[in-house]
C-alpha cells in the first residue's frame, strides 16, 4: 500500500514539473509581462482627467511598483508596451551641451519604476526650487515615465531647470573602473537590493563625467546647495574605542562619511579611488557596504584613521551632520510626528538638506500637520498639493 502511495506521489510530481517550470520562467521574465497581463494598468483615464479616486490611484501605483520589482536578471530596464500617459525620456548623453555649461545637481531612480513616489518627487522639486540657476537632473533608469496624474507636466512647467532623462548605462560606465562590475551584473545577483547597489554605482559615474552635486531622493532641500564645492556630508559621529586606542590624545569620536549627499568636481581623484575600490571590493549582499562604508574606508585610507569634520583631505572637506543630516537616524520618527508650530529656519539654521531616512520610513504615512507634511508644503508645494489631493496619506 505504501509503495502505491509513493508511486502516485512521484507521478503527480513529475506531472507538475512542466507547470512549475513555466511559473519559474514567468517569474524571472525580463519584461513587463505582469503589466500586460493586468488590464487595470491600461486604464489611466481617471488619472489623466484628474478624477479624485484614491483607491484606484493607490491600486495603479502599487501595480506599477510591482511591475518595477519584477525587473530581475537584466542589466537594462524593459520598455513598457503601454504608452498612454507615458512620457518618453531623452537620453542623458544627448544633452551634453547642457550639462557641460552649468552647475549640475543629480538624483537617481534606479529601480526601473516608471512612477516614482511622491516623496521622491518632493526631493526633485525642492532641489529645483531652491537652486534655480542649476540644472536638476533626475536620471531615471526606466526609458519612460508616467504622467498619469499630471505631476510631471506641472513640475516641468513650473521649473524650467528640471531635466528628466534616462541613461545609457553602458556608455555611462565605459572607460571607468566600474565597467566590469556593471557588465558582470555583480550589483544584481545575490542581492536583496539591486536597485540600491546600482544607485551607488550610477552616482559616482555621473559625477565623474560631469562634476556636480548628488543627493538621494529621500532628502528635502532647504537651501541653495550650489555654493558647496568638493564636500561630503558626515552622516553620524560616534564613539569608536579603536580610535581612542590608536590616537590616545583624541576624544575617541569617529565619523561616518556618507554617499547620500556630496559635491565633487569632474574627474576628481577621490571619485576614481572610490570606483577603483568598488571594482575590487564590491559586496552586493551587505547593506551600506558599497555606499557610506566604502566612502569612509577610502577616505580613511587617504586621510588617516580619524576623520575630522571641517578638515580638508584629498581636496575634500567633511561637513558636520547639521548640514545634510540634521535629524539623526535614531530620531527619524520625529519627522512624522505632529508639528503645529514649525519654523524651519530657526530649527535648522545651518542645514541645506533634510534627510528622511527612507530605508526605515518609507512605509510610514505622512499625515496632515506632521513635521514632514509642513516642510513639504513649503519646499515642494506642487508635489504636496497633488499628493494630498489624491490621498490623505502619501
């Protein structure tokens, strides 16, 4: 009897193998088949007409995010087959005459998501608003971007310095130490966060080609940043007993130099050293290893074990946390608490940027009257108006 049961199970398993194989291949597909299979994504009329349908808006937004998440196993983003309300983006290198003659500020969307979050757009808008004489480059790996809710059109009309572009990644990484890391797909395989790994690479190569300021898309810009030259923001200062042992006369405090916000001139030696370091030490499966930790390690190799805020080394100055990271990681929830009497200039007199710590805060809703909501209403007003119109939370 047991023998018959075993045979039956083996026959059943063998019979299911073709189905399981098809499911696996479908899951690993390199195109937007998820979108094509879902007719809900083909209907964007209600958003184009500005109909305030919160549930449908969130449904579409979630579907687009799932489509972006389905991108695996391919170096380049797939091209969506649906084009209604989508804007085809110009390629970054085709705009060379523009980025060669002006101050450049970069943000990156590296997950193939054709509809970035409102928080990302808030970062883009705030930088455009506070830096009117600079070109703000939002470099998007998707070849198209959704304008179903009309935000892209509104921002383009309001901010003439805003440039939305896609990027030829092969051309970007060619003739840099990162080319092998990119083409080998080291950033993509064996990693929980390939988009973060790719972003760490893209920012270095972009600034290498043109020089300029880079900021992550979870910042809000509070002041003009074009005055910063060859600076790196310190993310945190902490007690390190190893520093105390190595330097007995020091107070034992150490700095973590982040790659979330920095300015470097074109072909700066530090950029080349960073890219060379990553080409030999890229670790796709450890959070922060290719970002702040790599930046700090390379600086320490050149500047000594103890990084001092305010001092210049290898032509770069480390800025205190108050400039780009005035709200510490440990206090991130403060950003989402009620703030009825908020005076940004008094609270952050030395701050040019405010970091929202998206890794831990991205699922935290922004409610009316909260700290973040009040700042967004002032520094990214177009995005804030539309986001709060379509949803109570964004």
